[in-house]
């Protein structure tokens, strides 16, 4: 866990600039079916640089951003500085430091796969109010939707540091159901990003499973990405396609 909490420390600038937001459509079912709104008090766990936290704030929520990584936490404070209902908390999913029954929502965007499930479940049950909701959110990159995305995925498998073992797609639906103790609701929406060559490199190296410049696979991966961009770019851009998936439920 200690290593995982520091994985992104040297990637914060790329993470802030090149990671995607989440499509606004996913808030519709949260509002219509699960009571999300301006009275929501949210523990956003594994909040990172605040990408999802800011979208919660834009919808009127009060947000406690739980993030153990200091550089990412500092980035979240800069992103959300105009929101008085935001507080960054130096703590973890398993030990949030929040009071008993202090929130009526808990969310984790692009982060649940880093948590220890049993300790996290116990802690979240402690801080969540009765009838409170939990939302687990991922932007799931298409692995084979285009020839470029197929080539990108192959490069990650060939040159990534530990891509096969840590990618979030390793989270099986049964593991999520086990975490809730029941089958949560599931909502999806489509999302996309479009990158020039510099943007593609920034997006790739914002991921903790890509090598850093001192590692031997860094330059082969970088060159492979440039060649993939040159081969597949259309009007100077390549597309990252995502399915945004949100699991929403209550503990049982």
C-alpha cells in the first residue's frame, strides 16, 4: 500500500493536464435515482488531483477529498481553490479520519482498485450515514475500438512496467458485488479525448504503469507511441475512447 500511495508523485503535472474528466450525463441517474444534489456531503476517496471532486463541487456538493499522496493533494487544492465547500484530507480509503456517519455519499473515481477491500468496506460503513450511497467510477479506455487503440494497448503490454497486474480492468464485477454485499446499479456513458503528439505522450506517461525516463523501456515506448501517432493521426489528432462506468449502491 505504501508504494501504491506514492506511484503518481512524479506524474502529477501530466495527470492534471492529460487525464479525462467524466461525462456530465452520469450525474443524471445519480440525481434522479439516488438523491445526489446540493445537500450531498461526499467523501471522495482516492481523490488524486481533484478531477472528480471538482465535478462534484460544480453540482453543489460538499466534498472531503481523501488523498494520501501529497503532490496530488496539493494539485487538488489548486484546482478547487474557488470552492469553499472543499477540504483535502491527508488520509486513506482504509483510515479516512472522518467522523462516524459524517457523509451521505462516498465516491471513488479511478481509484477503487488500489484499496484493500475489507478494511475499506469497514471504514466506509463507519463514516456513511444510514441509507447513504457509494459510487465507484471508472473511465474505461477502449482497448480495441480502433487500430490506434489496439496498437496503444500492445505497446503498454510490451513496455509497461507492471501494466498487466495493476490496470483497473482487473476489477471483476463479482468483486464489486462482494464489496457492496449485493448487486449495485450500473450506469454507463461515452467519453473521449483527442491528442496531438505531445498530448499522447503526456497521457501515456501520466499512468503509473508506464516507465520513467531512467528505465530501459522508456525510450522504446516513447518511440513506439510517436510512430503509432504518426501512423494513425487524423488532422493531427488521435482519439482515446472511453466507456465511463458508475456502480452505485448501498451496503448490505
